[in-house]
C-alpha cells in the first residue's frame, strides 16, 4: 500500500526551485487554498514565514487533519512558523474516512511544495491530529528516514505498528487533559523510552483537538533543538529566548506550588537539551521534583484516572452491545428466547441511560476535577467511536439500518452535539424514512448545525428538496448566517 509513497519520497526533489508559471504567494499570512499544479483537485493551506527567501533552504511541516481542514493546523502552527522560520502546509484533502485519500494528499502536497519552495530535505516534518496523527506516524515509519520528526496530537501509533529502535524520527506527542486518547498518549512514553526513540509528551488543558498555538511553539522549538544537536550548531537567539521563557514559566509554577506542572516543563527542557550542553542544575531540579510527594501523588492520581477511564469505557461498551438485543433479535429464535433477549436488552438500556445521565452530570460540573476530566474523556470517546462506526456503515457499507442505530446511540451519549443528528437525518433519508429524517435534521439545526453548503450539496437529501418542511429548515439556516 505504501510502496508508491516510498518511491515518491525518494524521488521528490526537496529544495527544488519554483516553477516560472506558478503565482507568487504572500508571506506572513495564512493562504487557505493553494491548488497543486499537477492535480488541482488536491489543495492545501499554507503559511510562508515573512522572512522567506528562495535563496536559502527552509524546514517544512506537513499537517494532516482528520476532516480535511487544512487551515486549522496552519493557524495553530503559524506563530511557531514565524518565530522559527518554518513553512507550514495543511492538506485540504486528507481525512479519516479514507486511508487512500490521505496517501493521495500526501503525495500531491509533497510533490507540489518541492517544486514551489526551497526546502531543507533534512528538515522535513509531519504533524497530525487524531487519525491524522496516526497517518503521520505511519508515513514516517514507511518512508525510511524521509522525516526528521512527527508532531502527533490526540493519538499515538496506528493499529499494528509499535515503536521500534529502527525508527529514527523524533516524536512530540500531545494530548488534552480531557482527550479520550489521553491514556494512550501518556502511556506511549514508556514504550518510546524503551525503544530509544527521541520523544517528548506534552499535556495541555483541553479536549480532543489540535493543540493551542503555545503548545505548537513548544513542539517546533523541541524539534529545533533536536536539529541543532544533530547538526552541531550553536543555539539561535530565538531558541535561547524560547528556552528562557519556558524556564521562567517553570519557576513561576513552582513558586505557585504547582509542582507537577513545573516538573513537566523542567523534564521537557532537560530532555531537549541533553547532548547539546550540560545543565546540571536543571537535571537536579528534575530529580528533586520527581521525588517530591506532590509529584509522586500527581503521577499516582494520573494512573488512577487512566484505570477509572478504562473501567468506565468497558462498562459502557458492554451495555451498548447488550442494548442491541432490542433491535437485533434472531428471527429464527423461539418466543421464549426472544422474550429473554428483549428483557435483557431493556435492562441494559435502562442501566446505560442511568450511567450516561451520571456521566453527563459529572462532565458538566463547573469546577475542574479528576471526576470531570474522566467523565468528559469517556463521553467524548464513546461518541466519536459510535460516530465513526455510523459513518462507515452509512457511507462505505451502505447499511442504513445499522447507521441509524449507531447515530441514534451517539445522540444519546452526547445529545448536545449537532453532528450525530445531521448524520442520523442522512441515514434515515437514505433508508426512505423522510419523516424521521426531517425531525433529526431539525434537531441538528436546533443543536447548532450551520453548514448550509454541505447540506445543499449532499445528494443524499435530494429527495427532500421540494418538501416544505425541508425548505423551511434551509431558509431558517440561511437567515441565521
């Protein structure tokens, strides 16, 4: 599957000169859509630092968003790009729904940028969020040292791939405190250490999302330090400035008695500077904090959070599977067996609703707490899991009854999110239930759905275009914009 990628990456002339017929692109601002010269259907968002000149070579970061939103990662990384002099590229075609779409997007944007810009072929990086992070890591493992590093947000290695000593790219892994993949990212650190892969794990206050700009700056700075170590150069003034700012932040956190947060920064700096210069006091500070009761308690609490999260996830999954007995009874079974299955399904459904109600109440608490973080991780994880299974049933397998079940459950797990209601409307209409489709679509709008263009271009709703209720929904949406 990845043979073509490998061939292309070897042949790609990174650092190539721009073609004469290509338009001049603005510097120091985000360009939302650049069409690839050889395939205009493949586009990317772009940030060129304001200091960009074709007479020198530049590091480049290719970003893969799970929903083909190239502008999002470019916006998050533009501060880092300007500060450290990186080119940032975000594919508008790579998406979770299709591995092939991500491969095609990668091939297109790497080829096009190689022809347009002056790229340092030893400083090529990939970034990704969620499924995009898994794809970025997959590309790094398959292209045999074509990437210097990967910045992975909200997910770790793809299924079937484990960290290995043969992997030479550096990895900066990121997760939010309320990310349902928090446990996966945090536990990845031990495996990376065992295999000797240069790495850093950073946690930010947030959910399952692209990291904020401040974390993006830290990730790029960390990669810069790795590059300085490899090339044996002196630290740049901008990197020293970042270092001092980060160190000051750690000191302030320590003075505020936020010892665990301070420890995380000290440990990150100590890891990043090793092999570049000796920082004895920094290493001693890391050791002192690691052995403090505050940090040991925080680490223990983190492990307890992970165990609790996994326990709740297991309970929810078992209840969700059990509720399927309400709709998936064996038609050839005896009446007694049907009755028993139905009773068990109803009991599971009752317990599922009680558990979801409790989790939603905990997730909506005003004050941050371990309980709130766990509840938000569990709810979000189950919602995304059901949503992805529903999307696969709807768009790939064309199993519309199955899609309705998954999206219906997703709306029950998190009834405040509009997306599942929109896809539920899509699934209902695909199976010919116009009434339920319109009801779900109206609910999606009530919950905040605003994508009029997406709705009007979705052929699955063509049979509803002349329906007065559908037209009323669309008119209301347009009035809000």
